[in-house]
C-alpha cells in the first residue's frame, strides 16, 4: 500500500535548502543535516560526490552549475550557505 503522501514532510515547515545563485557567492558551505539512510542509491552517491561522508559534516564546494544541480537533487538532506572568504 505504501506511505500516505499527505502525511510527513509537507507544508510550510518542510525543509528544502535554498541554493544561492552563481553571482551571489563563489563558494558554498554545504552541511548534511539528514541521514542518507532510507534514500535511494543515487542520492547517496550524490552526497559522496559532494564530499559529504557523515551526518552533520560541512564541506565547501565551488558554486558552479553542475554542483548546484547536485545540491538540488539532495536539497532535503542538506543546508546551504555562502562560504566564508578566507
């Protein structure tokens, strides 16, 4: 039968990362806030390709169109912010 789609992660409290445009930041800080357990293998591979190996880990990635595409795929598992300039 499956899970009722009307129950769970929906409505205004639903978390989905907002990804800044390429013009607003050169690099992005990406933090994994939800586990990959229970998600498809392609999502797990996407997290690994971004450099995220553990829950609550933060990595810096360049703000390119290919990386933004990967971030969109796993936007419900991550939190994105502009990286600190150093």
